[in-house]
C-alpha cells in the first residue's frame, strides 16, 4: 500500500541512494543477489547471537539495500521481465529465511508458518489472477504488502530487543492476521475483476 500510494515520492529517494551502485557498474540482478546474501548473513548471525535488536537493525539495512535493484534497473535501462521475476522469487526466499530464523531462535514455528503462508497467498492471489486476465502491477493498493511486512518485521525485532521476547509472539500473531486479511482482500478484488471479465466476454 505504501509503495503504491507513495511511489512517485519514494522512487526518487531510491534512485538517489542507488548512485554508488550505478557508478560501480552493478547490474540489477547483482544487487538483488547481494541483498539476498545480506539477509542470509544477518539471519545466520542472529542464530548465533540471538539479539533481536541487532537483527532488526541489520535487516533494515539489508532490506534497504535490496530495494535498490529497481532503481538501478531504471537508471541503467536494464529493466526486464526476467529481472522482475528473479526479484520476486528472491523476495519470497528472503521472507522465508527471516521467518525461519525468528522461528528457530524463539521457537515459534506455528506462528512463523502462519505468517509465511499469508505472505505467499497474498503474492499468489495477484499472480494467479494475471494468468486469467491482464492486470496492472500497480493497481493493487492492499494493506499489508511486502514493504509493509518488511517494515513490520524490522520494527517488531527492534521492539523485542527493547521490550522483551513477548513482542515476538505478539508481533508474529499480528503479522499472520494482517497477511491473511490482505490475502482475502486481494481475493475479493480478483474475484470482482474476473467476474467483470466474464461478463464482458458474454456480451
């Protein structure tokens, strides 16, 4: 929702931050892969030190770096469907890695599964619709999209580092509820679009 509503204001910020990467000659896919590596390193470190505060801040940096791939693609003219697909797949793995790390350290596997399933179904709801009809990638301003989920996870971990481990349990519960509500929100929109397309086809 944030990305969709504020895209025109956010994109210039990402593009300005991507300047060092563009000057270094990195491709968008290289930035995407580097972001995945940063998530892996931060998550592996969390398994060792178990400090939610450090993990929250390190994830904030890693996710911010990962978000620069789109800006690099726009500035270098290297945008591609294959690159967009690669980025989307890496995004899913990043969420899986982060939620698995949180589950391992805090023994919260059922909640982590509920969170990840909500994220995946939210993504699938739009992808499956696109197999039936042509849809815009920008006209899905749903409440708990990836950017919101990323901000939420980082804030949850930082809050847990300050207030205690109970924030993890409460935070994951909220994440699971919000992600599945967003999946249902997308299903409702997709159903309306598909019914409209069916009606149009009958005329």
